[in-house]
């Protein structure tokens, strides 16, 4: 089978997390038994070594330059982008990465019937799929998270960066997601929440839930319980949802914890911390590290990992990675989305959403050695059995191998 994968985000190195880690591990699995061609874009931070390394994992790698922004960043530019969104129905975030050269390459490949299946790794790549493609080829969109669902959640939780803008955008995002979902024969999502959301937009599409996995060589299981009163938060620290979570944890949860445990500390670990995150290091007991050689080392040194997400749809890599490392996890509903960790299941993490719930859960973990051991072992066992990249890749391949729901016409 000849597979064409579209990823405007350069999917290497996988240690960057987010889009890169999911796309890389899936393509790496598919390449074991099939021919995979990857079309991607190169930004300034992508090195020649990155390109050479990724080329070793695919049959063909085609790299295009990232389009340069054309509209101004001022008020006039924002008004122009919104007007385009209103008229064309495609968000500015999608248009900003759209490459005319990539589109021409894809159109030629479709005419030449070079591929058996075409996948969009992240919904932003849907812009390259013409509605008529699905008449001739298996079309799959791998949705990392619903843009409409995420925007709606940010408004509901009052974590939006610009609530006025997002209220205007919300109905447009709904219309956009309804439109692009209809172009695909198969839709892949990471959680049941996203499946329920997108099934409303395309009731006839086959929607499969395929969660992320963990690279166990990067996140080995801890060798000992450090004890103490040390918390950690991990993630890319230029991500809006992570910034909100880190500030919520630092400014509201941690001070309440320190009232009970004056020696309690917090390490905020992740690349590209914004000024909003860096300033948190001025708070008592908080360290902001920036990018580190090994996220696992910080997880192993922590008494607990607190994933205080208030927004952000989709399964969270940071949650799976902390669980794989054996660090007890205390997280919100958003942080635990898609994971069976409590209720009738073995206790694999503690759930908290309010400040008082976080403080109580953190206190339990600080004071109970047996609970820490239980959470650590149960979480690691869950990830090992259910959240491997081998398992995710196998399920993704099954989706790609499904026969078209319509008779091929070429």
C-alpha cells in the first residue's frame, strides 16, 4: 500500500511532543510494512540533521518552505483575517500554513493515481483535500483535537486568551469543522469526547478512537519513590492551555499547598517558556527550567505530577508520560480525558478540578506511601497494556486498510 501523509508540522524530532510525537510514531509504524511518502513544511528551527534523520524513516520525504505571513499583525490585519474567515470559512490558523506548492504536488499525485490512501496528520492539513478526492482514494483525517470543542471549552472555563474574539469565532469554527469533516471517509480522534463532537458533523463517517502512546525508552519506570513534597508540571510552555495550567497551579493551588507544607516546591519543566511562565519563578518554591535533556529525570525526582489543565481537548501526552514514568498523577477532567483511571477501575490517578480538591489530593499523596506506590504501579501497568505506539500504529493501519465506502471510479 502506498500511503501519502500530509503534515504541515515537521514531524521530527518526536521529543518535541504534541503533533510531532503522534505523527512520527504512526509513520514509523506504517513504514515497517508499507511505502510512506510524507509531505511537510520546514520552519527555521528545523535543522538539516532533522531532515536527514526523518528521511531515514520514510520511503520519500518532500519538504516545502513554510509560507511567510502576508497580512499585517495590527488591527487592520486582524480585521482582514476575520473577514476572510467569515467569507471563506477557513480559520486564519489553517490559511497561514497553506502552501500553493504543496497543493499543486498533491493535485498531480491524485491525477497520477500514485497513492492508495491519503492522510491528514492534524486537521490543519484538511485544506489540501478536495471534496472530489474521496471518490477516488481513501481519505483519512487524524484529528488531534476538535478546534470547535477546544474553543467552546475555553469560553466555558473562562480560560480564553481573547474571549471577545473567540465568541465571534465559535460559530465559524463550528461551520468550518462541519464542512471539512464531510470530505473524509474516515476520521481518527484521540478520545471519546472528540468522537462524540465530530460524529455530529459527519454522521456517515467511520470515526475511530486511537489514543497516543509512550516511548518507554524515553520515559522509563522510576527505580524508587523520592517521597518529600516536590511537585512537577511538564509540557511545552508556549502552549496556551499549558500556560493557563501552570499559572493556575503556581498562583492558586501551590500557595494553598504551602500553607500546609511550607517546604513544598514546584518545577515547571518544558521548552519555550513564555514571559508569563518565566515570571512564575519569582514565586516561593517555584523553578522554571525551560527545555531539559530528560523530562523523565524531573518526573522521577517529583513526589507527584500535577496536571492542572482547565482547557485543551484530546488525550494528553504529559499525562501518559508521567504515568509511564511511575510518578503519581493528580489531574483535572481535561488532563485525564480519555483515560480510565478511577471509578470502577483500579486507582491509577487522583482527579481534582477545584483548588480545594487539588490541595486535598496532593496532601493525600504527600502523606501516604502506600497510595503513591499504588498509583505508580497501576498507572505504569495501564500505559504498558493500552498506550503503546505499537498498539496505536496497529489500529491506525487497520483504519487505512479499510475499503472505500464508495466504489472506486478510476
